[in-house]
C-alpha cells in the first residue's frame, strides 16, 4: 500500500507544480479490472488530494477515445489538457501551452516530446524541436526531420513549430475549440486515427497545430498495445470514417492500400459530414498543398494496388524492411507489409517510400527507397502476366520466384513462377 500511495503521490505532485493554474485533475478509470485501480486508487486519491483530483470510473470499458471524451465531459476549466497515464512532467511545462492558447483559442498546443524507454526507463531529452508529425497513406502517424522550409519560419528556438499532425497522447486545447470541432468523432472505437482526425480538421477548419518548444514532457513509449476490446476491427472502422469524412477524392488511395475498407460498415457519418459543412472547412487538397507540399501523393488513377500475389499463392512482403532482397511470405494477409501499388509512373511501391528495384548485375529484385530512377520502373500488362524490368534494354528480364526470394530471369510468359497479379486493378476492380 505504501508503494502504491507513493507512486500516485509522485505523479500528481508533479502536476501540482502549477497548481495556481489548475482547476482540477481528472483521472479516468476505464472500468479497469485491476484491484489496485478499482479498489485502492479511490481511497488513495481521496486521502492524498481530496480537493484537487477527481476520479471518475466508467461503468463499462469504453476504450481510450471515448474515455477521453468522458473525462472532458467532467472537466470545468477553459483549457483541456489530455495526457496518457504514462506521461511525466516537471516545473514549467504548462505555462507556455496556456500562453499560446490565450493568444489564439484555435491553436492546439502540444509540448515537445522527450522520451522514456520502456526497458530501463532511461530518459532521452532534446533541447530543440527538430521533428515534425506527418502521416502515411496507411493512415498511421509518422515522424520525420523538420523540413528546411519550416525551419526558415522560426526566428528563435522558442517559436512555435507548425505540426501537420500531432500524437493523441499529449496536447492542450481550449474548451471552446474542442466543442466547435465536435471533439473526437463519437463513432470511433477504442484507439487509433483520432489524432489524425483532430489534426486534419483543425487545419482544414481554421485552426493550427503547434509544438511549443518551451514546454517539455516525457512520454513512455511502450512496445505493445494494451488496448482490449470486443471489437476486433476497431482501427479499420476509425480509418474508414476518417477517409470518408475528411480525405475527399484522396480516400481512393487509402482504399487501394486497404481494399478491405471498401465494403466495411463503419456506421453513420452524416453528422460528421454536416459538421464539416457547418465549419466551412477547406478541402483535403488544401491541407496537403499548405502543410505537406512534399508528401508523396500517389495518383488517384493508379493502375493497380493491394496485395501482389504469385500464381502459386505466396505474396510479396516488405517484412517491415526498406532495403534488401524482395521476398515472398507464404500467407497472404494483405496488411500493411503486403500492400503494393503500381503507379502511373510504373513504379511498384510497397509503402509510400519503398519501391521494387531491378539489380541487373546480380539478377536480383531489391527493396529500396523510391527515387524515380529507371531501375524502379516496370511493365505489367494485367492479372496473371509477367512484370518486366524497364531499365534492362539488352534483353527482356522479368521478376521470377526463387524459393522465398524475387529474382530476375529471361521473360517467359508460360512460366508460372513469373506470373503475378495485384489484388485490385483500377479498370477491373477486385481480382
């Protein structure tokens, strides 16, 4: 009991460094079945912080997204700060966030993210903000180095840094803007894509997302997901709603990467569509042109997409690698590592940045960063046909199977090891 009290006291005391600015601290218990949360935590909070901390327990498991909205329903302050439970703070973290929101209530202000590793709990800090949130066409958030064009906008190291997307684990927002934006989509389930929905609609509907370099907090990054739900495809539901409401014609790119989303029932989105109309939001094309002008945007008229299968069954798989010999995986699951698309430029892209490349010297097919060079272009006539390397002019070389690897061999349309088909062709639909 002493250890548990000490842990609760340590975390909340850090929040209370800025007690003069706090209206309350709300802890949301999402119907935990852990005894120390269900039975011990209420008495610990009541004993240690009877006036400042409010503990609310959901009557059933809602999942992270709805649990956060339930917490916001209980809040009474003018500014809402959302933190994962595994976030550590110190003196001076809150004031810069509040100051920026006071300047413009439509700014979502996030602190700079320092890191606590999950094994050993080492701390890794950074005195500057040198990264930027972005996204991939699999509708997952990504981070990249801050582009030069954004660095040039900063006059000092204390200037807010524009963020196309933010993490959902730590941010502050005015209650007024939270409500105007319609909070999170209430049709989202458990976890995932809610941060992209908030990011897209903030920029598209007249607001800003910023990292405030003078505010630092530490976030513990876990290796696995703790989220439990009776809904197996909750992430797909969220991504489908995100694409249909906010991505306009660009949703077709998402569908090419995830054909299973096309027929998925993700619930009624009419209220979200009406929200977008009411807020007179920009189109998604405006978001891309103004926030991510250098993001690779596949043509919405791609030749083919989805899984790339062999006639004998196995599928081409990146194995979560961005270099090395291209390989096959015996089971076709068509998830992110098996999503390929044949672009109008005749590239075969395994992810947004990784392409199949012909290596004539060693007769290999490689995974490499997409660069636009001719060795990354291919000729493919349609289902059950060969994939020929365009860069090899002395002879016709096609992709062939050698065990679990992809190699180059003299083209032979009758060889079943050289016949491939994509899961989806633009002019034919699903195969």
